[in-house]
């Protein structure tokens, strides 16, 4: 430890200097014999030092600085009394008494100094000069005597080892423990060669000269002892001692040389000695080994580390290739992966194309290439597991989540169950993430419910935090007595069932148009256009060529899908935009343009319900607004507007309704009933179609009928069974009388239903009042759920219970549209050429392909470690 100088502008240096003087007080006393330290200074300085350090901080603010100054003044004032002075004075006296006479305290002397003292006392002449020592007293006897006397002073360790230590080991030990602190302490250091202006003179008025450093590079000078030592002899001395030398008094090693009158002669004599030459040779050899790292142990360690590094780089590249293929949904394996194959599959072909020479050599080796399908499964599983861990770790502290499940058949005719969870992450974003797909051998309610519970447990999700379950309306899922939702609710009572809103809306639309023959015929015609134009090669080419000739964007018609209303809307829009081109190709005029206008509002609702970030209250508002829009359409004024648009569209496309009807009107024979039906009452004959020639007929039998049916379907299918539970949204509706009101009749029911979240209703009263004031102060006059959530989360510690409620209601699911998107990826991933893929591999690949964003965050180095720990590997990786 080095002492520090005092700097006038740096009070922290003063404190640090006093601390070091205090810690090395005994050493300072032994070297200088000057007693100057006052122990009470450091005690008084500690508070001021804290203030000094704080004032130098770049992040301190003015008010905090003033508080620290004031507290320091108070601390200093508290020290100014007789009681504190007596305490500090006693500490000073106690410190002085512990360091009063170091030379009399044998416990503070180390073994080396006592050995040296003992050897000096055994010398008959009493002189420390080795050249004048007794020739008759051999080294061993003096060592034994010295060690025996040392044992009397309490150092029993040396005595216990005396029988086992030979002369060589004791010499090495004594040499290594040289009691000089200002020269080198280990062989890894360099010789200490201080350059000072004036070197200390001896009794002969002579001193050491720094010029000898360049002449003898092994010299190191001790300022405290005013003596010269030999660096290689101190650290690399041979065990053999020459005549006249004895342990503990070896010049240039244990005892420094300071006879400056003969320094040049002594240096040359020592440099030419055999022991010194041997020590220098060992020193140079050690430096060479250290510089080039050529020791056997180091070479072995380095070789092992290099092998591990190369193996890890190989596995890292394999994992990187696996991640790329998985994210892109590309097949891994080839039909023939042998060396002489022209196409070994994407996995091996990528490695050979982009790998370096080391990678190529590994792939061609018999072992250690790790490219078989079993290793591929390991890589895929490790990456998928890492993705799922990242997903689960991103769930916020409240931990609420909802389960979204749907099923479909894959390319191999296996029934696959897609399992997703909906939650709010730590950034307050709504997430719907997949945890895989699972092969269902049986699709009854019991098997499906058991599989869902098993998946929840496998992913270590807390069942008590599951707030809802969302499925389609199939009877096996939604059955009130023995369906999946009932069986899950029996195990997890708080998991309410939510029928997918997107499926509900589609059912409303399909059921609304059924039975209205004009509308059914219309959509049949649209579907017929798709079939006729898109499936026939010649007709398709003609349709495309007409669009190219007119230099307009080429547009393809779309088929109608019963379960996808958005496709219906998109198909109608394309038919309308390319009506003239269709007419030119087919010369069939059937389109009624008002249909697309009426569908626009419903299409917006359909698209919103398929969004993964939509919340329950917003979905209900959209349904309500759609009902209002439909009701507003049901009047003569709106019908006339739509009718006029239809006539205008017809005229633009060269259609005249009356002329067309007169031109194409066929001769109709008089209607005569069968004579066998004379005794019966007949409404109409079989196959008779109702004519819709007049506007009034179209208005009453088509327009108003469709609107009425659709309104009734919305009312029936969007009436929630859990109305009381969902009315909790009124607490966060600024227009409601229950806005942040604990007297809301639905609050108690909500808290009781989700009792596992331990919402404290007593704390809600103060939180609600503070929340209203906070929103008002921030000028948020008409807050929605998101603005309330973001504002309160900034002060999460003050609104713990309110935030719990917000997290739960935001997590409530709306639709299983994310599951449908999952199935779209499934069709692309498991195509007809990959039908033999195992179920586990498919599930893991689906996780990687669907959750691309999370896949990009996978730590591949950690994945290498996980691969190494799966089982014992032939080649070391850690």
C-alpha cells in the first residue's frame, strides 16, 4: 500500500491518506520510528468525506446538496462536546498503546526475521558478514537450532514440518520469505530499479549508483534497506550452497549487499558465480515459457480450450442454420443425404455452402458433425424451448392469462390442436402467443379438456391465474353440460368461456342471407364467376390480357369461403372494380353494386374482431355501433340512395334495366293448375320464382328483410351470459355513473369471481379517488381504458389493486383469429412433401415459424450450453 500526498483542492485525498497511514501505522513506525498519527482525525473526517464524494457526483441535485450540507453541519455540532472528545481520546490512547513497542512484540515478527536473528546469534563472532562465519558449524545444525528456537516463540507449524523438510526445501522457503517490501515479491514481476536523485550513503560516506542497472540487469535496489539484491537468485536459486554460505544470511538473496566501496568487484564476482549463472538460466527459460506459453500444462489446457472453442463454433453454426430454416418454414432434410448425393437437403446444403474449411472437415468426418435428424430435433427443440421461455417470462407481474384453442386437420389428416395464450406483457402490450400444436387422436370433450390442462401444467402456468377460455361455437367445445368449456370450468372456476366473436359475426351474416333467394342467387353468381374465370385456362388468360391491354393493375377474383366473411367482401369489391372487364369477357351482367356498400360497415367489424390487440369493451362498442348503423339503413331514404347508386353504376356500364327486361323477356304461357289439384288449396306451384321487378318488392323482400334478420342475429348471438362480470367496464367509463365508484354493484361480484388475485376492496376506495384526481390533473377529460392504464402504471405503487383489475379485463379474449393465422402457417409448413414429420418436431417448428420476433431474440450461446447438457457428448462443449 502506498501513501498519498495531501492536495489542497481534494479533501477526499486527505481522508484516503489518513486511512492508509492508520492501516500501515506499525510498518511506518518500524521503518521511520516516528509517531505522528492522530487516530481521531479519520473518525471526524468520515462525515465530511461522504459530503465531499456526494458533491462530486454528476447526478446530484441542488436540493439534495443543501440537505447534505445541513446534515454535515449538524454532525459537526454534535461532535463539539466533552463527551465526544473523551470517546475519541480513549480511542487514540488505545491505538497508541497497541503500537508502542513493536520490537518487544514477538507475535508481530514473522518467521524469516526470527530465523535470521537466530542464525546471527549462533555466529561466534557476532558479525553478520557471511565471509567471517564459522567453518565448523554446518548449515543443517544451524537450521535445526534456529527452527527449534523459533518453535519456542509459538510458531509450531515449522516444527511439525521439520522432519519432512529437507535442506533444499527449507532453503527455498527461507529465500522466498525475504522480509523486504519494496523489491519484487514474485518471479512474475520485474527487478525493482528505482531512479532517485540522491541515494542514501553508508557509514563510509559512499552510496549506490543507478549506472549499475544497465551493467547488471539482475540488480534490484531496496530504498528502505539501502541495499542491492539479485532478482534471479532470489526467485530461481539452486538448492546447493557454497562454502561459507548459510541459510538466512545469504548476500544478494536474504541479506542485501551495501558495502559500496567494493560494489563493482562484488557485482562482477556474483555475476560469475555458478549459482547465479544457473539462476539466470532458469529465469530466461521461465520468461521464454511464459511469453510463448510452451509449458506442458499450459499447452494441454490451451489445446483443450481450443478444441472446446472449435466445437462450440460448430454447434453455434448448426443452431444458426436451424433458426434460419425454422423461421422461414423451409424443409430441413433431403431424400438422400449421402456424400455422393446431388441434393442432401436444405440443412446440409446450407452448411456446405456457407461453412468454412473447419465446418466442411467436420461434416466429412465420421463423428462430430451433428447433422442427423435426431440432432436436428435437438436443435429445433432447444430453440423452441428458448422462445417459449422468453414468452412466459414476458408476462407481467399480475400474471393473468387466457387460453385460446382451436383445431384443424393437417396435410397428413391428423387433427392438430393449436394452443395460444393471451396476456399483457411488461410493456403493457396485449400479446397472443403460441405454445405449440398438439396431435389429438381423439376429439371428444374429455380428451380435449385433458390435453388443455396438461399443456397448462407442462408450461408451468398457474391455473389460478387463468381468467378465461376462448373457443369456437362447436358443440364439443361450447357444450353447457359436458363440453370442453364446462369441464375446464369445473377445474378452473374463474376461467369463463368466451365464444369467438369473429365466428359469431360470421354466423350472423350467413344465417341472415339464408332463405332470401335473391341474395343467395347473387352470391352463387359471384362464386360462379370465380369458378368460370379462374379455373379455365383460356378464360383466365383472356381476363388477364384484357386488364393488361387497358394498362390497369391485374386483379384476380377470389372465391367465397363460408367461414370467412372478409373474403366475401373482398370478392365483391374486386368484381365491382373489374365489372367492365368481366362483362367484356363473359357478356353476363348480374352485379348489384349496392351489396358492397352495405357490407362495408360489417367488414370493418369483422376485421377488428380478428385483431389480437382488441379488448372486450371495444369489441362490444363495435357490435353496438354496427347495430345502430344497420338500423339507420332501414328507411326509405337510405334505400333510395342505394338504389340510385345502383342505377348509376348500371348506366355507366351500359345497362338499362327496362330495355334489358323487354329485350330478354321470354314468352310465358298462362299459369294453369293441374286438374288433380282442384280439391286442394295451392299457394304456389313447385319451382315458381317470385318476380322482383318493382323497387318496392326489392325493398321489402330483400333490403328490409336482410337488415331485420341481421339485427336479430346480432341481438341473439352477442348477448353475453356473463353480463354482470363484463359490466365491470363501467367503472372505467367516464360517462357511467359508476366511473371509479366502489359502489358499483358489479365490483364485488368481479372481485369474488377472481378471488385468487387477492384484490383488496378496502384499498380500492382511496385508489379510485386518487385515480380520478390524477387523470383530471393531467387534463385527460375523456379517458379510455388504454389512457387510464398507461397513466396509472406510471404510479404503479399507488394503484396496485386498480391495476390488477385493469390487467384482468384487458386480458379477456375476443376471438380465436390468431389460431386461424396459426393454421395458415401450418398449411405452409406441413405440406404434402412433409407429411411424415413427427408431432414434436412439428410443434417446435410451428413455434419458431409463427413467433419470428421472439425467435430473433434467442441467445444461441446459451442454446449451445443447453445442447451440451442434454447428455454426455463425444466432443466437449463446456
